[in-house]
């Protein structure tokens, strides 16, 4: 049965969590505030011992158990932050906890749970999915008369998360809009039910990943509904169905729901890092992603906006994806495909037409046909308006261009696959060039190549490093080798020829 609003208010105010939970800071994001023309604040739940807000709900839920229930022990199913929160709370309170995690859970997360739980947490790995682990946890809960500690759909868990709102209002004198991430809904419900009783004028916007928008689906259906599929990039909010209790609260107290894309989340991770030097997990950056999007869509100025960095337990290797996508999400980069004539000099002519725009990526492979297909990335200073002008300019010059900036297949896979073996055989020599990276460096490099040599392969990607690196293939006959070598000797670049390289032979060679 749902608790009353007044009961939630009292339970949040009285939540006995601070033996383990830290009153996290609320930091102003100075750089982002200046960029967006608003006052942006971030509640730093990455400062909790388990690097996420989940400790609050888990600890509060366990603190409400009777002495008999505590003596019997607790159980939870989780592959992420909730597991760590339960383990830490169990160790802090001296309660035996069983935590069921899927067999596919990365070792780093399993080891973290064991570390936080000390002698009081036992990890059982079962099944290959969360659903299987959860079902097994429910079975053990019944068999061993344990108390289940759910991740979000429980009044005491919701009240524990609501303590964030209590602290936030004590730390900030004024908030116009609050943005809160939604997975199962416990965080949004706890914060909304508290804030609307104390300062109902604050607008509360729930934020979901486009790939797991279970609250939005529930509001449209009038009840919680199961999503067919959820994306796992923002794994902390990858929930197929919102909790029943959180849904009832959010339906009553949340003013609006926004969704954000993976690219927008990546941009927000970078925004948070730029201001705090903290690397948020994707779910932890949802509120900042929504703030940036809201400011752009509503053209707000001078407002005080707050969000919650709800977690910083990021898989290190995820950063490769984040780095690749953040500029696209911020509309500081665009990628497109273009057809150019397969003739000598056409490659340089196309690059010259790009003018002073900074090229971030260039992938080309000779095909032996009358036209070449190139994958291009460009850095933007004025976002979509600048890119539209560039497309118009290229189209007016007769180039067929195709915007790939919103094409998930192109961004995730195809950009890394451009190349392959040419359809015809020819004498090809492959060289890698390294040169100081600066605005215009790539065009300078192309100018040094001139038009004396037929380029058959070209791969360049600006990763923000001090050195620019380009892989170039040339069609060179035996008679041309001596003059080409003299040309290389005169260059001011580091050059290396790749001869009998297995990577080239396997995937690029025409032979």
C-alpha cells in the first residue's frame, strides 16, 4: 500500500542513514553555466563510499527491519550499484547479506561487492541475465526466510533516496528546475515527493535514456508497462518496467519527462569532467544531458537548474565510446559521406573546397570505379547551422553528400570499416605519416603531397593528440620508386613504410 505524502515527508526527514552516508556536495558547474547562460548545479552522489546514491535507499531499508529480520539476514539481486550499496550497508550494520549477481557480471563489479561487504556479504553468481539472477534471489528469499532489499520499488528505499532532496534544498537557496534521472524510479519519486511539499514551485523534470524510457511509456499507458527492449549503454537506468510505487509518485509530482540520446549522454560526461574532473557513469550524467538539451530547446537564460550525478561506477573501456561520441552529441562535430570523381587531383580538390573547416576524420579507399566514396568528419563552431551551410556549398559544386551524424550504423560500425580490398590489382605502397597536429595541419599535409602521386588509400582521425597520424596508400610503379623516395626525403614529417605487414595483407591488399 502506498504511503501518504506526509508519511514520506516524515520518513525522509527521519531517515537514519548518516552513520554510513555522506552529505554530498552540491557544486556549481562554472564552465557549463557560462556556456549555457544559466546557473547549473550538480549534486555529487559520486562522493558516496560506493560512488552512487544507491547506498541511501539500501541503508534506510535495512535500518527499518526488525531485530528478528536483521538476525535472519537480507538478500538482493543486482549487477551494479544497488549490490554495492547493500553490501556496504550490511557491513556497516553487521547484517548478513546474500547478493545474487548474473554469471556475466564483470569481475571488477563482483570484487567491489565482496570488498564493500567484508565478512557480512556473500556473493552468489547465477544465470546469464538479471532476470534469472532476480528469480533465483526470490527463490532463496522464500526458502531461507530472508528480507528482500529491492533496488527501487519499496517505500523505505524511496525515502532513503529522498534524503538527497532534503540536502539539496539545504544547500541551495533557489532552484527553478530540477532534473532527475529515472531507471526504476526510486530516486525521482523520493526527491519529487519531498520537494513538492517544501517548495512546490520548483519544476521537476524526470530524465530517461531514449533506449529505456519506461516512465514515459507508463505515463502514456496510464500504468507501468514492460518495454520490449532496453539499451545497456546507460546500464544504471536500463530498466524494462518502472516500479509501481515510484510510478504513482512520479505521476503525481513530476512535471515533465525528457529523453536523451547516447550522444547527448556522452557530451554530458565530458561536461561534468570539464568542470569537476570526475568521470560520471552514463546514467549519472543523464540530468546534465537533459539540462543542455532543455536550454537549447527553450532558450532559457539566467535560470537556476540542478541535477544529480547519481553514480560514477563507469567501466573504464566505455570511455572509448564516450570520447568518440561526445562531440557529435554537442553538435561540435558532424560526419557525412560524399561521392567524388575517381580521378587524380579530385581528392585534394574536395579538401580544398572544405576551406578552413577542421577535418576530424577522413576515410577513403580506391575502388577502381568512376567514383570514390569518402567518409568525412568535420569540427563545427556553430553547430547544425554551419553544417547545413557546408552541405549546401558542396551540393552546389556537384557533390552528392549524405549526412551520417544521426545514423547509428555509420557512427557505431561503418566509420571503422571503410576500406577493404580494391576491386582491381595494382602496385600499392602504404606509408604512415606523423606530423604536429594544429588547425590546418591536414590541409598542409595534403598540399605537400601535391598531385604527382595517385592516392589509393587515406585514413585520418583527429583524436586530439599532439601528433596527427595518417595512413596513405600510393600507386607506385617500380620506375617511380626512386623519385618518390626523393620526395619523402624532402618532407618534414616522420614517415614509415609498411612492407609485408600482416594487417595490410589480410584486409587491404589487392593481391
